C-alpha cells in the first residue's frame, strides 16, 4: 500500500459507447488492473484513504457552470475556494473542470453539475509521454514529422475528450556551443500538436499526437525538448542534442547574353547528401512579376542546371523544395530559403562632348560680350532720344500748318493748293451772278438800270 501514496490519481469523465460496466464497491476504491476504468454511479465516486493527491477531470455540457464537489461529510467544495485554499487547484473551462486536491477526504464523494450522460470514470495512475527520437543530422529548412504518445502506467490512453485539455509542444534549445553559429540563440518554439485528427494527426482522441514542423531557424547544435502540457499537469521529454546543418546545396548564376537564358548552377555537397537521389521543384519569380514553375528530376552527377528566361535587367528570385536521401540513408524533405540574384542595368554609352574653351579664352569672350552689350545699350538709348526729337518736330510742324495756318518756313506755305482752289471758286462766283453781270480783271460793269416794272 506504500506505493499507492506516490500515485497521482486522475479521474476522467468520458463518453461510454458500450453497455454499462457493473463493478463492486471494492472496484471503486482502488486502481483497476484492467484498463483502469470504474463506473460512475449517480455521479458518485470513492477516494481511497491511501491517496495523498488526486487530480479530477470532469467533462460537462458546453457553457454549463462549474461542477460542485460534495465531500463524504456533506460539505461542499466550490471552484472559488481554490483562491484561498493552497491544497486545492481548480481550472474551469467552458466544457470541463480540472481539479487537483491534496490530502482529499477518503470515502464516497459526489459531483453535482451537468455532467455528460452515460459516462464512466477512469482512474489513471501515472501520465507519461513517449516521443519519436529525432535524427542526429538535420538540415535547415527540413520538414520533420513527429509522433508523441500519452501513456498511463506504460499503456496508451484512449480517451475521446482528452484532446480538449492536452497538447504537445516542440522546442529547440540552443546548447550554447561556441563552435556553432547558434551560440546564444536561446529557445526556438517550432510547433504545437493537438489530438484533433487534423493535418498529420491520424485519429482524434486517441492520445497520439502526430504533426510536422519546419526547421526554420539558424543552423547549429540544438537540444530538442518535447512537452506535454495541460492547465495543471506538465511532462517533458529532453532528447540528445542534434546538429542542424545548412542545406547541402550551393548556387551560382551564369548570366546569359541578350538573347540567351540565364543559368542557375546547383551543386550538391556529396558528404551530406546522395546527389543521384535529389529531386528539385519550385517557382521562379521574374523582374516583371511573372512566375514560372519548374521541376528537375533525379539524375547522376553532383550538379543541376536550371534555365531561367532572360527578362533583361532586374531582380530574380527562386523558391525551391528539395527531396532526397542523406548520407545516413534517411530520406528528407526541405524547403530552402529563397535564392535571390539581380542582373545589373546595362551602362549606356555617353556621347563625348567637345572640349570647352580655356579659362583665359573664356574670360576674353566674356569681356567682349560685356563691351558689345555696353555698345548696344548706348546705341539703343541714342536712337530712342533721336526718335523722341523727331516726334516733337513733326508734331510742331503739323500744329503750325494745320492749326495756326502759318507757313512752315518763311513764305513757303504747305497749303498753297488750298488757297489756289479757293481763288478759283471766288472768281467763278463773280463772273456768273443772277443778273448776268460780268466782273473781270479789266474792269467792272455794274448794271444799275431798273426794270420797266
């Protein structure tokens, strides 16, 4: 019975899909050897007097209140009591209650709440985690598939609702070995696995966690740590250090001529990988945003040549997945970091300009230009002054002749034609009047006779 004191009992309420299992009262007191299951009668269970610590897990209807425990003496235990009682831990979620009690009162207990119908209780002696061992040599960018199993006393636990409260997480912790580039890198959290039947997980609720993760961190020496976590229970598996190496490929770009393709030469490290087993596929991204898928099959030789269309100058990027076998005989799959390269813009030929004048000649030209500018300015002002004088004289002459009716210079009259025309008109009027009288330069005859009238 002494060994019973070190057992942590975990009571799990699960769906019961078969007929109810009839059990004696003694079956409820101890851990059963046959798959550790005992029925739950009317929401009652019994705690043995040798249990020092027990963990209870009750699944209830989604969103229902937390359950209430009733001790053998009739006193009640509520979730809020965990805030003041150091011997009680209570984790309340939407669909379950996870309870840890130290020194529980022995005897029959009762749970009050909307517990799932047709359930039975499973008592688990010890929870442990079993994880696949990681390979000793890994590549950066490699995708790893990993399986972990939850064990109860060395046997697999198959509990449908167990996936709701448990998960497995994978961490890589740097060994701080100064011989590697990841010295002082700390811890890299790479994945969280759930027993939900999604992704690589084969079946939900079988307590087997299967998933994959990518080694998307620096190369170097790392220590894998796989942890099984619940709100109140933690288990950890620490494996031997592994070495994450850089991908066993090297790249070299051969630029093509104007009408020729570029070539990406891919070389393999034969000390790490079998070149004849390597298959490559991926996508090429061109400077004009075009994309092109490619695939290079496995073949003999330590090199592969990838033809890349020549889209003139600009930025090119190649994303690539590698499938092959390393020198240890292990097949691997890796997604490499994008390989980028740029084609420089061609330099245009610059037309050679003639050599300019010397500083002395340039000074002489500037001096002559200033003189020419000064001369042109003086001529301009002289012409403006002469023009103004001419305008004034012309205005004066027009006013004297047209307005004042005076000759411009002495007796010379610019309006002589007007006076001559006026004289002709006056002579015509004298020679021909209304009474037939004549008036000439030789004399004047004045008719003073009066008519008979």
